C-alpha cells in the first residue's frame, strides 16, 4: 500500500494498540487533534480517552509519568511535539528513563517509547529545528532510532513498542509527507541492524535521517563521474550496527559521515573517532564529516537551506578522499 511516512508511523501504533491493551499514548494535543503533525490522528476515535490522552504543556511531567507508567506495567508511547523539547525533560530522560532498568535489575523493565519530530522544517526556527540525538549518546541505557523511510519507520516503531528497554524515536519533519509503498501484511524490523540503501565499492557514505535521501542523490551523481558510493543508513543510532559499517569501510577504505545536526560534538565526531581507533589500517584517507553549520538554525528559509547539508556538499567531501 502507498502511505506517507506519517501514516506508516500511525499504522504501527494502531496495530500495536490492537495487539496489546496495555499500550497507551499521551502527549500534547495527541488525542482529538491528532498531534501537531497529525501522526496520532484517529487513534483517540478508536481507542478512547483511557488509552489516548492529552497532557499539560510540561515535557518534564510527560517523561516522568511515562517512565512511571512503564515500570508499573503499561507500555506507553509518548509524544513530544519537537525533539528540541526533550531538553526540557533532560533530567528525567538522562537520570530515570535511561538508568532505571539497570539500577533496579530484574525488578521491572522500562518499556517506554518517546516519539518526537526532529530536524529542519522550512522556517521553524532555532528552537524547533534541532537534531538532538548526539546529546543523548552520553546516556547509556537508551535505544535511539532515526528511520529515513516509511517502511523503516513502521517496522522499527513496532519493534520499539515491543521492546522492554526505553527508546527515543526521532522522526524527521521533512519526511512526514513523503510517500512510499510498504507491505500490507504485518512486519517488524530488528533494532540495531543497519541497512545498505545503495551498494558500492569506492567509498562508504554513512547518513542519518533526512540525509539518507541526500546521500543517495549524491551517490547517483557520483556514479556518473565513475565513483561508486555505498550508502548505509544505521537506522538505529544506539545500539549501533558496527559490523555492517566496519564491513563496508574495510571494503571501500574511505568513509564520509553525513548528519543534519551541528558538526561540533555531533554523531559524526563520535563515529569518526570510532573508525580512527578501530579501522586505522584499513583507511586510505581521513574520515570526512558533513553536517549542519555550527550556528543556531536560521528562521530565514534561504539561510536554513544553506546551513543544512545538500548533495553537492556530500559530493565535495567524497571527492576530497580521491
């Protein structure tokens, strides 16, 4: 069936709510209104106010109630309007959500999913356009997922909801209305398994979220110039599928990491260090990082576009390796 990225996420939640009556959804305007991006639309109509609830505008309280509900037997899937707002609840996520399963051993699990819209969105401004995944890398205990397609979004969200570990699920805003064919039948995608979106032999491009589409665009243009790029989508940031990434780099001997967040202290910084430490002898050139400029993301759309990586910037980075 042909669905948008947003509809695929909605379908995943609907299927899991029908399967497990302990699954609940809550967040700001997620009930009758269906969420600010319409992702939870129709769920309140089917499952009612006992299982789909609006909350006050308090992300710290939403996270706290979420982790409490999870450890006492429910399976919450909560929504923050923007991933930027996770920082309002940073203490709850960093100290409670990520650590409680470890701290309490076999006493209880923490089957909590926190969904949020991430990344740039044509003028949303510096407080509503960030990719904050790298800020949570320093919080062991969290699973972090960033799907780049409708197919991946549905299969990974279903796996996240069934997981007994806490999951941060990042949804790129510019992908919400992108349409794609997905199977009619139920399917799941395992957490922690990367996907090779395009095989190649000359250079490995590791891209996240929206940047996967731009990496694929760059790879097609590079192919016309005789450079065969392999594009890998980690899909799960934590735990990271190092085996797939390392296998590709051992084959191509070159790597470019593309992300939408700021370059300094980003995912690329961590992954480049990891590659340097463990694959130094396999590399024919230094790892290149392509990321957003180190500026608050501008409200002006033309400036916003200039701040975010595009295919041409990826191509330039790849060519420096040859």
